[in-house]
């Protein structure tokens, strides 16, 4: 009898842990400008290589280079930079309010601002995002009133969700921002369904689905790709790979031997892998995918490679599972700093304007926070009546809910 | 008026709805070209095209998930789950998403879906073609759960369901598709064409969601039943000679408490019947409510006749199914109690 | 004997079990290196290695699915679902597979799993960090459902569950992790270190599955509760001065009917309390059984105090939670009834 | 404003429908012998092309050709041929018994026999299959007693599953045959878990997962691939692409723009696409994948390309959705005829031996059927006591089930 080798289980680990030095040298990235730009009606089979490369536009000196660089009005870029700065100021303010006990919970998107802000810039009114909790940039980039967002965070009387939802789980139909679910992944396939509906109705509106690297492991991710593959609806399937899912890194979601962009291949869906910290690359890749959708060419999957700078949420402490200096090792830099460099290089921005813009935006955020707070916070001041809990469970309140509301004293 | 089987009534309800509202779309496994394994959607793809009636991949997760997206867009999706036993991969989408979308978005988005699924045993389908999972939906706030017992109701309730703005679980007792099966599996089933409730109006009409129907008036005892069990209960009443009032609930949530309370207050006795497993079945809710609301009228405990707390067995199907004998015995016991 | 929080007791139960039986393996989202978002598995990967305690991808379908495969192989998997609210993607594997594997294979294959999950509200978690889905499991034949209310039971029941050969849903009321929360959210919680039931033996011991515990003897009325609600019920009894017997069910299926019937036969009154939504909640089963079995002893209807039939709201959490005032009112009502 | 094009939904259709002529010319196949055979420890990235080709060993003249041809003892091949013939005879007999009302339901695997029969030949005792309802060949190829299988079909007193399960849902632990589930896909991920357990225990046993083309759309398929990708357990992930899933063809499962073998790429799992009607190719590919698993090299996905000759089940009527002569258009022939040709070419088989073997096997099947019937059928004769229904719900029967059993009168 032949000696059989003993099997063993492979359990992926991040390259480094607390106490060690941050290290992302295992990630393979392309040089800025290196990756080709195929036509939008390319045969998906012909761009499999792109899933293993990284579309980057901006080089280290702040120049836009290569085939994905295209001329953007500097005004649009400044708008993008302001959106990112405002998102960051917003996050900082909400963190503070959470620590002061004015809300129960908050989630930042620090380091990932370019993705949502840049993507939103390529959409049109009537399109629909199905975001995760880390895409506040989609709202901020379209200048959605901060006070409105904050009132949701504070669960106060002006909270459009009437205190029902966990903070950050916005829902703003008018802004093409679908109600966020606390359940990971579920909305990916809903976005596909929404896009199918648009196609069924011979409409021209498109959908954008959003998911994190960790959540691609959920079942709905597969369901979404299967349905997108079969019916070819107008949807952009975004995967935000920020390297982490709470305490586990992307290897635990199956990113060790492959990329998340490559997931699309087995479904015959074209995919791009893009530097998510490069605002110029985000703009370019987004419009490529949006154009495909709009022209009825079907779905595109985009893996946005980025880094979650912040803790997962206000309940998280990353020092337990990754080095304190982890961020320093991140090779793709900071999206704000990078776009600032590019604009400065173009002569369209400067350190002074930057400092001033930041101050203005922080001021704006602070003013909004003050106004929002005047409508109450989770713990103090005005809030929605508890009786509201019984509304909207159904369109019409059925007898048993009326009875229960009465029992509650309303 | 046309005599229709339950399958024909369901098909007609969808047809009428698709005709009236082009936002109604119909899909599911084998639902398009083939017309569904029970033929409930036969001919609809031909009539309305592949944009409005189509096959899907075998993914209940996906079927419910895309239905929610379509509903949020503004369509009225009518999705078929091939057997209720296969709904579980779509359960998360139903419970976490469809049921709560209106509430969590404060009405910003809604999920006006109908999820149709054949349920119940009696066709030697074994544990994966026989289940009655209604209680797994009735526990979930935001869902309505409907289950017709005859062609007339099936058509009227399904039209109501499609027009309703809330997500609806629409259970179709497959053993009733062709006739009012009364539980005597060794006797031939009368076809719907020979049954009054096989008589269904042509065109549009509705049966309201949330209203029960009294199928047999009586003064001695109230039987609460739905789906196949309505016919079993009627038979048990005939066979025992007990003057039972048999209520066909038709909708489980929202429940027609008024009709139930009026009946039990009159009879003072109540037997609850369902095919699903006993523990935490919908019968528990019914028994709990009846004793809460009619305690001082009750002369005997509310009894439950249900499927056993085991998987639905294949060969022992008729030992599992709560047939007229078991129901009859409970009626007698309730009269003695 | 050591004073332990519920988290420590749970961790210790797993540790003791891993030490005694190398077939015990532990996994779930963030469970390995990090030790779980509630820290219940902290230190176990370090102690037992990555082959026995590891992180998983974020796929509840996969977590339960691989656990079943491991169980069939002969291991004793202890899987964590990060919040009970996230179990639904794994629901199909639990209901269609784990629950029925032994039966459908006539004992050829079994699924001796424990699926642990934090449940219940009270931490401002909103609708997706607050749910109590126990009734969705109690309806499923083949599953056992366990829910401890204190560290002593948590450890003893969890060891029993790991050693049990059937699939077990192990619900952990997260609001009790650090102390016996009694529903007075505006008062500080006594930590477990100051509570008798925080006293847990070191090493191996078991609390039997299927046995309730009487937490407070009384003759006027029986309260059936479990998890967090046990402490709320005790408080309501103190505060109303009603001589209530408070039963902590500990296991929902199989239910300790004997203890319940003995108590209600003695008191003649019964209030059932849970945090889950009311309709088709486990309270319905309890009320149904109590009136079935104790009808002639009952002097008033069995009342239910439960969460409302709405999603668990974030800001109105304390209006949703059935606190001591609402329970107290029900106790009084049951006494008057 | 630019005119936006109207979107539309793509709904895949089989190339032909009833009334038309069968047509499979759209499928691209490789020539026999054309596809290279990589070493088992190949980098998955280096064999992506194999997922779009088709490993075939036997040419039209019955010769074994190319790198996947390896010398197999003709005795083993004859054994394979007999297993396939026996499977076919078994299916025919069970169909007859179903039509006679002796059982409620049956499912044939006509045309797909080579896959299960050939695969089983590469496994060892202790390994575990997680089959679907169309892998009866796994049992028959290891000479599992037909009477035992038939008693399950008949739900009689000797049914090892005590009448509980739908016919064909066998469970035979001793034969490394996991309890079949009526729910599609669920067992794919269980197989991965079983294989993980073997690795955890440093065992040498491997698992084989089975799924149909249609069922790859189910969530569990994705979960299985994610976990297989992350932990690299010893599992062979079989996808039996028989072109149909009841009435829908493989395009409806997402096979229109890609192959099921390609699904593996996005997970970093190596995959093969194999002519499932070529017994020699089945043997070769199975042993390649099994060797990988056994040597701790991790999972392999194999798409077996075949054709479902029979109706889906005894409840199905394929003339409703595919041409009557659909099978004739199937380009990969019949596995039995093909292996017969090869063996005849080798001088190891002949028309006479074939006729004789068939007759013998039909005789054997008939005798087994007679014996099985003597233990009762669904409608007549002995069967398990209804009280058995209450056993095995739990290991020990809890009080409420005892009570219910009593209520039933036992
Ligand atoms: C179904 C479900 N399972 C588990 C969780 C708990 N959870 C919340 S966020 C998270 C990590 C998600 O990581 P990723 O998808 O990478 O997104 P990121 O937080 O990095 O943006 C987990 C496990 C959940 N919300 N829903
Ligand atoms: C979860 C689930 N959904 C639906 C079904 C109904 N069903 C049984 S077999 C089948 C088709 C499966 O096709 P495929 O996977 O290609 O396998 P094949 O029958 O071709 O071998 C369907 C839809 C089921 N059994 N389980
Ligand atoms: Mg992430
Ligand atoms: Mg198939």
C-alpha cells in the first residue's frame, strides 16, 4: 500500500499582525498608465488580463498618464476634491458626536472617499445606487443636504427614517440612493433586479450595486452575478476591496489566489480592477462601465482597490488585529492628497486654497451639525413619536398593529 | 362564469392582472416557455412576451432578490417558487429585505411582490415536496400570508395580492390544484368542475385579503382551518355529525380576528387544524388568540390537529397527514371536553 | 468556582470542551484571531491552533454548510453566527439539511452541530442587531433550541449542547453578556460578579437540555420566560408584589412541559413573556400548550407580553422592549382576569 | 441632451424548440487528444484555457489519443462498461416499476453513466461522495447490492431509509455515498466541510461534491467555492452539465457566455472541462483531480459535458420544451457505445460479448427487482411501521414525539 500523505487545512493569515510592521508588498500593482483601455463593447473574454492588473491614471508626480487618462474639466476635479474633503470632515464630525453620546453608532469611509465621490460623478439623475454603509460619498458628492443626513444619524425628529434605522443606514430615493440594509450583500442582487426592471420597461436608467470585499462571500453576490450574466441588465457591480472585513483581511474572503475582479470571468461578465485611491482612475473606469450599461451592453464588475484607514465602526478596535502603522504600509496613498497633487500640478489648486477649502467645509459641516442637533439627538431633545414604529410595517395599518399601538398607550 | 381548476384560476388571475397592468411581470424556475411544473403560467410567455414572463436560473435567493429590486423600481413582480420546500434560500431576502423595506425606508421604497408557492402534501412528494411553511412567514412583521382553498378564492385573492402594495406570501395547496381533496386518499377526488367553488367569474374581481369565510355554519364548535384542511374539516364535520362551524381563514396575516371571535363566542369550543408540524405552527397562534380573546366563552380547551413534529415522510404520508379521522376524533374530544 | 460574566462562561464552556475532545472545532466570522466581536472565543485560536479555531468568510450559508459536512465526518463543530439577525442566509442549511439529516438517512449520517448566536435587543442595535428569531427554529422538527439566562446555565448548557448528538441552536441574549439586565435601562446593571448565577464551577459540568428552572417560587401566577426576559419577569414580580412563580425555560425544544404544567396547575394563572415579535412567536406555542394541558385549572386567559409586530426600532428601542412595567401590567391583569 | 438608447432585457433561449430540428452546433468542442495535460501541481492561473476547451481521449474511431490517454488495464475498462450497462438496465427496470405503480417516482441518468461510473473508479474506500439524484452509477460501479437500492425505491420493509425518503434519495455511508437531499446544491458546500474536516484531522480521505449545471446558480455553489478557495481542502467539485435543468437549458444557468469550468477561475481554483461521454476521459480527469486532493494540493473543479437523454424525472415530459430528436443532434455520442467501440478496437470486447453482458445484467437486475418486490412496494406488501416516522428525528425521542406517536396509535 502506498503511504498517503497527511492532509492539512490551509487557514489564510494576513501577512502581518499587531506588533509587526505593516506590509502590503505581497499585492501586485501595475504602474500608472500601464493598463490598456479597451472599447466599451469589447468581448469580455478579451480583457481577462485586466482583472489581474490595476488601472491607474495618476503617477507619483501627479501627472495623468496612459490610455485611461482623459481630459476632465478641472472644475469637475475641484468639485471632486471638495466632495472628498467634505466627506472626510463629515466623518470626523460624526465620530465626535458619537463619542459625545449624541448617537449610538457611526461608520467612516476614510481613505475610500474617491470611489463613491468619483463614481457618483458619472451617474445621471434617475439612476439608482444600492450602497453599503461606506458610500456616504455618493450623497455628499451630489451635495445632498448634510443636515438631512445628520438627522438620520441623530435619530431626531427630522430623521426621515423616523428613528427606525441604525445610524448611517440612509435611504434617499430622490438622490438615487437605495435604503441601506444592515444585512451584508442582500442589495447586490436587488440592484440587478432594479436594472432588469429598467430593461424590461425599455427605460434608460441604470443601477449600481455596491459590496465590500468580505461580503463577496455572501450568497447574494453569486445570485447577482448569475442573474446579471443571464439577463445582461444595465448594472455596474462595484466591489470595494478595502483589504479588511472587520478583523479579517481579504484573503479570508478568497482573495489570496486571485482578485475580486476575476470573479466576474466565470460568469462571462467583463471586469476591471482599479486603483480606488486615484480619483482620475475612478472617474475613467466608472464612465467606461456606466457607458456600457447605458448602451445596453450589459453589466460590468469593478474591483476598487483601496484601504480601510478607519476602524470598521465605532464599535471596533483595529489595534487588536492589525499593526498600528498598517496604513503607512499601504502603497496607494491617500485619495485626497493624490488629487490635490494632481490639481496643484495642473495649476488648478494650491496649498492655500486647500487649507481654505478644508476650513470652509469644516465650518459648513459644523453649522450643519449644530442645526441637526437643534432637532434633537438620540438621547436628548425632540424625536419621532414611538407610535411611528407601527407605521409603514404595512401600507395600511392592520387591526393587530392598531391594537398593539393602543396597548403601548398611543 | 367559468368552471376552473385551481391551476386555471391562478393562471387566469395572473393573465387578468398582466392584461390590466403592464407593470406585472412573472418569473420563476421553468415558468416561462414551459409554463411551470404545475402549468400555472402556461401560455403567458407566448401572450405577453419574454420581457414579462420568463424563466429564471435555479436560485431562490436570486428570484426573491431581483423581485425586490423590480418592486422597488415600480414593477409588480409575481415570482414563483417551484415548491414551498425550496423557499429557504430566498428566506433571507424575504425576511430581512422584502418584509422590512417599507418600514426601514419610511415608505421611500416598497416591495410590492407576490411570492407564489405550492405547499402541502398528499402527492407522495416526501419531505421536500410536501411542506407547509406558513408559520415561518406569519412570524415576520411586514409580510402578509395568504392561502386559498378553492378556485374562486384563488383567483380573487391572487388578483388582490398582485394589486396589494405589500409583500405577500401566496401559498397554493397543491393537493387542491385539481379538486377539493377531503383527506380520504383512497376515494376519488371530485373535480373542481363539479364543485360550486370551481365556478369563477371571468375577468377581474377580487377577494379581500384579511377576511375569512365561513364555509359551514354551526353552533356546537368552531373549526379554524385553511388550505386543504378546510375540505378535510368539512368532511370531518359531516362524518361526525357534529354541528361544527368551519371557518376558512384564507389570510393568516392579517388575521380576521373578528370572524373567529364571533364564532367561538357563539360555539364555546374550538379546534384548529393544519398540515404543518405542530410545535410553533400557526395553530399555536390561533389557539393562543382564541383563549386570550374568548376565554370566558370556552367550555373546553382549544385543540390542535396538525402534522406531526417530524419531517413529512414519503411512504407513511397518510399516517402523517391529519385526515378526517384524526380531525373527527378531535371534534368529538372538543365536544366532550 | 469562579465568578464569570456570561461571555467568560461561554468561552470557558468551549475551552473545556475543546480540551476534552479534540473533535470540537470552533469557527465563524472574526472568531479566530480576533476572538469574536463579543470576544466569546478570545484566546482559543492561540491555545488550540488554527486547525481547531479559525475565521471564516462572511457567508452564513457556508458556515452552516461546512459545519454540517464536518459533523457528518465526525467532528463536533461549534459555529458562531455573528448576530442572530444574520442567520437567514444559513437558514436553508439549518432547516433543510441539519435538522433532517439523521431522519432522512435513518441515522446513517448526523449533524451534531452547535450554532451559537447572540440575540435580543437592548444595545441600540436597530433592526439588524436585535432580533430574537427562536420561533423560526422551534417550528423545525429535528432542531433543539436552547437559550440561557445566566453564566452558570450558559456554560453548563453549552457543554451539554456540544456533547449532544443533535443540531442545536444556541441563542445568547447579548444584553445579558455582562450582567442580569432587568429591563430598567435607566438603571445601572449589576455585574455578574455580584450575582449568584455568575458563580460557575471550573472545569466540566453540564446543565441538562430540556429542563426548565424555577427562578422564583410563587403560588399566585406562573410566568414563563427565557433569556433576558427571566430577569425582567423577576423584577416585575418584585415590583408588583405579586406572588409569581417565574420559570426560566432554558430549552424551548424539547420543552419541559412537566415543570410548566405542575406550576400552572398550582397557580391557575399564566403569563408568557418574550422579546420576539408577538404573532407566531414562541409565546403562542406556550399559551397554546398551557391552555391545552391546564385548561381546567386556568382562572384567566394566558397572557402574552412580547415585542410588537414591527421591526425592532433603533431610537424607540425602549418602547419596543417588553420591560418590567409592561410585564408588571400583564401580571396584574392576569390576577384580575 | 443626448438621446439615450432604450434598454432591453436579454432572455436566453435554447437554440431550438419543439417542432424544430435538434441543434448543438453552437457548442465549441476540442478535438480528441488536442488538450494538454498539465502536472497536478500546476498553478491554477496557467490552465485557464482548459476551461474553454474539452478534454477528450477517445477519437471517432475508438482510439485513445493525446496526453490524457494513459494505459488502463482492459479489465478495468470492461468493468466500467459493465457498470454503465448495469446502470442503464437498472434505470430501465425502475422506470417500468414506476409505471406499474410500484413506486411513486424515479429519475434516470441515461447518457450520463460514464461520469459517475468512471469517477467512482478513481476513489478509495473511506472517501465520500455528496451526490445528486443522478449519480446512481457511483453505487452501481462499486457493485453495491441492487436489491438494497431497489428497496429504497419501493419504500418497503427493507428500505434502509424506512420509507421516509423520496425514491432515489439513497444514503449509504458504507459506500461513501452521502444522503441525497431533495434541495438542490445544499450538499456542495457540505462536501467542502467534510473535506475540511479530513484536513483538520490530518486524515487522507477526500470528498467529491456533485451538482448539475442548473443548480450551480444556487447559493451553496458559491459558498462551496469560496470555502474551497480559502481553506484548500481535498475535494473534487464536479459539475455535471447535461445541458438541461428540467425545461431550461444551460444558458439559463449562465452558460451562454462562458463555461461552468470557468466559474472556478474567479476563486483561484483550477478547473477542467471534460467530455463526460468519454469514459477514458472521465477516468483520466478524475484521477488527475483525485491525485491533487490526495496530495493536499487542494480542490479541483471539473465540468463534465454531457447530455440528459431521459426526461428530467417520471413527472416530466421533455417533448414540451425540446425537439423530439434533440438527442440525435448531441455531438458527443453515447458513453456506452463509445467505450464498447474502444474495447472492441483493443480486441477486448465484441458485439457478442456485449449482447451477452447486456442480457446477463438485465437478468441480474430482474432477479434483484423480484427479490426487492418480495419485500413489498409502496402500495402493496410489507413496509416499515408508521411509528418509525418518529425515530431519528432526534437521537433520543423527546417526550412530545412520544406523545404524538401515541396519539397516532403506536
Ligand atoms: C449577513 C451579515 N453577516 C454579518 C454581518 C456583520 N458584519 C457587518 S460589517 C462586516 C464586515 C464587512 O466587510 P466588507 O464587506 O469587506 O466591508 P467593509 O466593512 O470593509 O466596508 C460584518 C461581518 C452583517 N452585517 N450581515
Ligand atoms: C432548492 C431547489 N429548488 C428547486 C428544485 C426543483 N428542481 C429539482 S431538479 C431541478 C433541475 C436541476 O437541474 P440540474 O442542476 O441541471 O440537474 P439535472 O436534473 O440536469 O441533473 C429543479 C429546478 C429543488 N429540488 N431544489
Ligand atoms: Mg472590506
Ligand atoms: Mg442539468
